[in-house]
């Protein structure tokens, strides 16, 4: 009997999607997924390196492995994701001696083989069979989170080299999946009841698949000569039954007119997440983000001209190397000008191996970083509370993803969390909810039609 496994996932949606592939890969080899770490024969940690705190969590877990290995001497521990991908000099591995296998995400296809080499009781070589014959890890079918929502990876890796970011080192250069594969995967999930997809890529709106001249329809009105992202969005909009398309994360440099036009296609969610990182041109330059605050603001204006009610979110890093008070104030003023609905705020932390770690000093004190973070957090909470009032009295379309003791919840097309009284049979359904109260992070309402 093959052994059982538990996967623990940290970090972004791409990692979650990768874990869905991992789960399917191991299940196809006959392994069983289980809940408790103490019952597992294989523990896989899909790690994140975006901030030092994310890596520190893995080092914390490592302390507990000793006890788990004492209880089960045959336990195999594997690490994938960003920590495995960026560990070119083996320094991370040195700090995790109880880990048996390190494999970068792209090497997932070889995992069954490596597990059976390590321990034949865990995985019989015969069960490995064709699993190692995938030409690329994105060819592995995921086990989706549920039947009505699916992450669809359209590319992996990044060529941008923002100076604070480890992704180009951990995931390598951008590789775009063939459009035919993406369209086929979406058709398949929709045929099985999926109504909402999230397209994933590190620079998702820069998409140039190898089959762009053959896989897209001749009547596709979007330009495909340079960037095919708009054309892909149009193509997916033609799939009957698919009701919601969301994507993350786009890069401001590639928010061209075609991509902006694609936001107005009928099935696109009424939400855009566009990371700005800083409102200061000097800081953006040090971050190697090749756009200006002016370009960003004009882009947001164009988006709102096309989709006047769209909700917009962003990512901001405060306290990047050399960020002066004036430069931070430029971020505050950009925030006000763009009137964001939400921002994911991070205090800069140096990541070894990145451009910033070699070029600049992490010279903003923790106290100043925290103070700047608090200023933006307060601004965000005030802004979103004010903006959410506009939904009171309107009807929101909610995709219900949870229901507990008669309290249903799900996201509106603007990615606002909505709570209302309902029943479990609403899970996975699109329900119209009349909003009667709005707080910062939750809209409350009652069912108007189902
Ligand atoms: S665009 Fe920049 S922040 Fe995003 S993954 Fe690439 S290097 Fe990292």
C-alpha cells in the first residue's frame, strides 16, 4: 500500500494552485491525503519567501519535525516552493537538516520517482509509471479547491527582477502555457460545474503563448501581435457557463489598452488588483519597477473610464531602502488619488540574493516602517468604509462559498465579502443579495433572488 501524505501551503494563490497539482500527482500514484501531520508518511511544505517572516515560519516548523520523526522513523519530509527554488547555494537547506527532499516547483514532475527511490514502501516504483512523463509541471491536472471555483495558471516565473523580490530566482524566467491548454482546462472545469476562475501568473497580463497564431479564434477582435492577454480573456468569455473571470497579478507596465478593454468583457469580475508598491518615482526606480506614479494614475483613470464602478486593490511596500518621509507622503497622496478599495500593505524586509540586498541598505528603522504602515492602514480603513456605503440599497451577485449555522458568505463581483442568512444548498451558487449594511470588510444583506 502506498503511504499517505499531508501538504501544507504558505503564501500566494500560485502556491495554492501548485499544491493542487501536487495533490493530484500524489493521489494518482495511489497515495492518500490525510489531515493530521502525526499520521503522515510524507509531509510536503510548499513554502513562501516573500518576507523573512514567511521563511521563519518554516524554520519554526522544523523544530517540531524532530518529535514527528521520533514517532515515525520512516517519515519523509519534503520542501518545495520559493525556499527550495531560491536555495542555489544550499544555505537554506543547511538550516533544515531534518528535511529529506528539496525540490523547486518546476521539478514537481519528478517527485514520485524521487520518493520511490527514497522509500519503496512510501511509493512503489510501479505506481510512479507515467507520472514522471509530464513535459512540464503545469501539465499536471490540479485537484481543485471545490467544484465551482478554480485557479488556472497561465504562466510561471518572472522576467522583471523587482529589486525586493525573490520570485525570478525561485521560479525562474516567465514561461507561458499554451493557450490551447488553458482554454481546454477552463472548458473542462466549466463542464464540471465551475462558474468562477482566477487566472494566475506573476505578470499575468503579459501573456505570449507559443501557439498564439493557431489556438485563438480567427474572429477574436483583440490584437495578439504583442500581448495576447486581452485575446485570451475574450476567448474565455465565449465559454458558456463560465460566469466570473478574475486574474492576478498584473503589472502596471503591461496594462495596455487591450487589457483595459478586456476588463469590460461581460464575465470579468468588477475588480482589479494592480500592485503599485510605491507612489514615489525615486522609490519605484530603486525597486526596478519600470513605470512612474503618473503612468499608474493615468492607468487607473483609464480603467475607471472603461468600468466606472470597478473596485480596485493594490499592494504597497513601506520603508523600502532609502524611502524618505517625503517619498512616503507621495505614496499617501497616490493612495488618496487612486481611492483604492483595498491595499495589501507590507513593511519592507530584505531578502537575500535580491538586487536590493546587494545594492541598497535596509536603512529605515522598524519603528518608522511600522508608523508608515499604520498611516496607510488607517487611511485604507477610512477609505473602504466610506466607499462601501455606496453598496447599501444595491443588489450584489454573491458566489456562496461557505454556510455555517444558516449564515452564508461569499464574494460579490467587486470581491467584497458578503454575509446573509441562507442555507447550505446555496454553496456554489450565485445568489442575489440586497445589501442593507456595510462595514469595512463585510457587507450584510438578505437574499433577493436565488
Ligand atoms: S513583477 Fe516584480 S514583484 Fe512581481 S513577481 Fe516579478 S519580480 Fe516579483
